[in-house]
């Protein structure tokens, strides 16, 4: 069967460790013995989950992400996955505690996720942590995200799919920014919007990732 055959299924990850096992306690004996098929970057191959989280914690960025969850929004999993990709300090679920984890693709195992019963609870926490609450929504009076530099220490707040930020959330925001759109639809979903906003923060405040070939950490 050739590599071009459509029936060939790519194998994710690596097989069992070849040669003498490393003595580093970050490595998981079970993964060394049986292989590591997780969707993690190469530098974390064979590492214990706890060791990966500890390493991520040592270099997380200074922004948080929050999303309202009043109607069991299916976008939350994507928001969590984006937060992991861009190394947010934490994700905050505001409203209903239960959320659909399917879209997170198990990245919630490596990302700190907190819950707040109300928007008032979340904002009180953010104020205590010294964070600027930044609402992302296409609302009248919102400034174009493309024209501003996001604060370094901030919490990016997203609303429900459909209605967007609740009235209470809008009133609580220190800043409100919109994402430019050029087609016929009124809005983009929170999962997409979160990725755009997080990358805007990355462009303003972060250097290249430690894994990028040819780039220093």
C-alpha cells in the first residue's frame, strides 16, 4: 500500500522509547513503554501530564479568557482549545457550570478552568486580580480590535452564541472591541472570535514559542 493510498491512516505521536530510558522524573514510564499518541508538541513527548502542566504554568501569558454560559454554548470547548494554544493564564466559565468538552479535544487537561456563578462574581474576581475586563463583541460604540493594542494584564470576555455579551457583561467591561467583518453575516461565533482576539494579544505582547524551529525561546 503506497503513501498516496487514501486508505493509509496517519499515526499520531511516537511509539515506545528506543534505548535506555531517561532518568528525568518528568517522563512517564507507561508512555515510555507503550508510546505516546497524545496530541502534544514534540518537547512534551513521553512527559507526565502533571509535568506538562507545571512547565506550562511557568510560562503562561498575562491574559485570561472568560465566556458566558447561560445556554450551554457549544463554542466553549473551542475557546478552551484556543486558550491552550495561545497559553492563556486561565479560562473562566461564567454562568452554568456544565459545558460541552468535546470541542476542547482534551486540552482542558492542560488548561486551568474556573467557574463563576454570575458576571458580577467574575468581575469582582478580575478587579481583585488587577485585570482589565475587555469585552469582544460587535456592539455600537466598540472600537475596532485591529486599531488597538490590548492591555497586557487583561481578561478577554466573550458572550453567548447569538445574543453576544449580556447587558450585565457589557456594563461591566472596561473596554469593548469589535472584530472587522466583510461578508453578509452579522457575527462570527465565539470560538472563532476568541482565537482572533487571543492572537491579537500574542502579536502585541508575546515572543516566538519555544518549539518554533530556528527561533529562540
